[in-house]
């Protein structure tokens, strides 16, 4: 009987350690997906600019929530807009990308990865991509 109590206690201790680690892994994975989608969005928008010589085929709704790139619905850009603000300038052929105000764990991780890859900057300090 005592052995059973010890086993239950050990399982409880292991669960107390493992559950927070699993939750952090989920946030890291979501952040990595958003950072990857940002890179895809930059590529999609850059391709549209190089094809047409402007960003006329890169548009968004008034609130910036639904981006369309080269007349196709860009799922990658929609995902990236959860954590980043993307501003296109046809005059200079550039995209300015910075973090938005979302401070969720996934967005914090996405920003960390995007800054590491020089894809985006902090809120107020955009990184510019020229095409």
C-alpha cells in the first residue's frame, strides 16, 4: 500500500513539472508558425511587387485584417497580421514591418524569431524590406 502511495506522489510531481513545459511548447510552436507566415507574406508581397512594379495587388481592408496578395487570399499574411503591422509603399517599393500591440505568448515568440531573422522590428521600430 505504501508503494502505491509513493507511485501516486511521484506521478503527481512529474505531472506538475511536465504540464507547464507542454503549455510553453504550444506557445513556441504558434510563434514559430506566425514568424514563418510572416516570411511567406513578405515573399508573396515582394513577388507581387516585382511582377507589377507596385503594390497595387497588395491590399488590405480598412482595419488591415484581410490582406490580398496578387489577387489571391493570402492566408500567410492573415496569420502574420495577428502579431505584426505591415505597411506597403509602392513609391519606394518597400514593406515596413513592426510588432503590433498583441503581447500574447505566441506573438512574443514570433517577434523574437522575426527579429532574429531581421524580418520585423519592435512596435515603433519597423524593419524595412526593399524590393
